[in-house]
């Protein structure tokens, strides 16, 4: 005798052709009834007018009709609630991550994306200076300018006149500068003033090429990505292409910026992209005589971090050295390490490495080696 469990097993062979998962896993089957040889399948689609409806209904009918003692199949279709759609997209995103194809980025490389909800919060300056600070700590670091339209990192590192080139294996060789491996759309164009008028698919394809066609050093400890602002195609492609990626959210102290930044964290979590922490940029200005001015409000970064249950990695003050260094291609952490902004960024870089240590440092053999060294040092001191 056929049971409802048999019907459910058959329905696992019915795939949503757009999402690439079966209708049971996606939560599209609301119920199964079987009585007098009539199987009734209650199916929920994302929208009532789903263009894949006929194909899905036909596949359901064929799969279930093939079971013994099923004489007729009825498919009752309804539209999903917003909550059901959200759960379905969560399953689809997780499957996309699990099935991600290989890239040239080693699975042992720690991938840290620097993101923000809106532009103008200093995200790119922070990405550059964090990368330089982590490299100065003795790590091997790559920096990917994933802000495809709004690339600015080549100028911030003083390499606007240089170009990426392909090696003998036709893989793109990253540019070596400031102790970093750098890749940016700006290193592919002859004129940095030229506008890139690309649509969403082109953006995600560009990111895919930077990850699959660039000969990144397999020994990189960290790869930092400067994301475009918002929660669009590049962010979703990152979650799919690099399952090991984690996110740092940048905001200013202003309440409006904090609320927009919260959406980035929400996007990350719904895309199974862990959030490492929050950096508050432009945290006021202190004059030489010690007077402090909260030019963009106060508390937005701390409030966001507390709301998300995450560490506040740094509060970076306004500093003319940051602007000067960005325009001249000399990052402030390298040229003025004692400046208030540089000290805050260097501290954030150190905290980032504590929260996400190089993968090699987390292996059992590495921990054993460290233990042996500690025991040896203890014996020597005795």
C-alpha cells in the first residue's frame, strides 16, 4: 500500500527549476492527503502566477501517479505567505553556498568582506588601511576591490598607472603593492574616469572572474574585499562563491546610517554569511587642545553592535591624515601610525585577527607546536 510518506519521497524528485532544490526541501508542500486512490497535494508557490507553475504541477502529477494504488492526482496550488517565502529563500541560498564551484582562493584563506548599507561612510578607506595593517603584522594579505562601479582602491594605494596582466597560464596576476596582492576593475581600464554601465549579472560575473581567474597566492592568510554599498548582486554572489567569507559592517555614528547598516547585517545572516563585528567610522573630531566635536552624532556604532550582539571593533575618528593619505596613495596606518585614526584602525586589525586567526594557527599540529614551544620556554626559565 502507498502511504503519504511514499508520496513525500516521490515529491523529493520534483525540483523547482529556478531554485535547484526539491519542493519538499523548499517547504512548498503544505500537505498530502490520500483517500480511495486519490492523492491530493497541497502546494505553495512563491506567487500565484509563478511562471514555473505548469511545469511543477506536471512533475508532481507524473511522480505521484507512478506510485502503486494512486489512481488520480489532484494538485491544489496557493501562494506563499511572506514568512514562507523568506524561509524558502533561506534554503535556496544555503544550497547555493553548499554547491559553490571552486575558486582560486584557498579554502584556508580567511575571507573578510568590508560592507556598508550606504555610500560615503569611508568603507573603502577602512578596507585599504585594514589590509595594510594586517599585512604589517606579518600576514600575507590580498585585497579585492569588489566595488565594481565605484572602484577607488587603486588611487588610495597610488597605483592608478599600473595594469593587471595575464600570466603564461592565462590567469590574471594580482598587482603587488604595499605588501598586498591587489585586484580591482580600476586596474583593467585605461581611464579611471570612465563609467562602467553594467547591470546586475555583469557585476556578479566580474566578481566570479576575480575569484576564479586570478592567480591568488595559495598561501594568503587573509583576503579582504571592499564591497559596494547596499545589499545587491555582488553581496549575494559573494555569499554563493566564497562560503568561508565573513563580514565587517561599517557605519557612522548617525542614527540614519546605523539603521541602513543593520540591513547589511540582516542580508548577511539570511545569506549564511557570518558577521564578525562593527566598525564606527567618522566618530567625531578632536582638536589639538582636546575639544571633541561629534559632527555626525554619537553612539550609532555601539548601538548597532549591541543590537546585533557583536563586538564593536573600533571607533575611528575623523582625521585629515586619512583624506590626505587616500588622495596621495599613502595609507594613514603606514605614514602616520601614531595618528588617532591609524591607532584605531590598527587596533581593529588586531582584533580582527584575534576573532579570525589565520587558519594555519588553528590546526591541531600548530597548537601542539605552540604548546611544545611554551613548555620549552618554561623549562628554560626554570
